[in-house]
C-alpha cells in the first residue's frame, strides 16, 4: 500500500512548510505540490482534507472529505484491500 499527499497551496514558500511539517511528524511518504491547481481541479476537491482510496488498477474506490475516524478508514480500506 502506498500513500501520497497533495499540498494544494504548492508555492515555494509552502515547500519549506511542507518539508518542516513532514519532518516534525516523522512522515516519510511523498508530497506533491499542486502549484497550478491541476490536481485539485481534476479530482474535484471541494474541501480539505479530502482523501481518495485508489485501487491497484488506478480506480477511485472511495472518496471522503473531512477528518477520518477509524470506522471511516476501515470502510475505505475495505474498498481497495481484498
């Protein structure tokens, strides 16, 4: 399973902030900076945070806007993990 974060305010200034946040919290997954809002537009992100669970074939199986709890996370993972 892989994780990818997308920073929706992808400016040079936010790059430093993203790096600091990731380091401070011990996160090691990649972060994409959406400098031109193309990801935001393509995935129709309307709120932050928005989480997408994508299966190995690249199909979005679950989308959730807002903070997740364990029940929501388990529901999402059940859509992509056999």
